[in-house]
C-alpha cells in the first residue's frame, strides 16, 4: 500500500519535474538575452531537477538512494543560484548589453 502510494507520487513528481525542465529549455531558447535566459535556466531548471531527484528518491524505496538524492537536491539548490549570479555579474562587467525589449535595467551604472 505505501509502496504503491510512493510510486504514484514519484511518478507525478517525475512528470512535473520534466515539465519544469522543459519550461527551462523553452525559456533558454525563446528569451532575448543572456540575463533572462540565465533566469529561466536557474529557476525552472533547479526546480525541475530537484523534483526529478525527489521522484527518484521516492521510487527507489531505498534509504541510501533517498539520502543521496536529498544531498543532490541540497547541492543543486545551493549551487545553481550562485553560479547564475556569478555568470550574470561577469557578463555585465565585461560589457554585455541587455535586449532592446528590456524595460528596466537596474545595473545601468557601473558596478564596482
């Protein structure tokens, strides 16, 4: 009974994680500049990857796999935003310009 419930919940998490990852990929392809692409990849990609790892943890029904998946989720949630911020900051400091469709640019002035 519990194993069946874990399989169903794991399947739903896997589908939703795949959908979030698909949305991240579509955002990377469709958004106009590096900054919005980084936003899509870091937010939706981290959530999608975390859901997939959580689904694997639930479906495996093994404590060791569950612990490894949780460690992977924590690592993903800690490193993805930091790396996206560093990439965006480095590209801004090197002079990468935002898209013409950008309405608000808080970093117009040079960052020191």
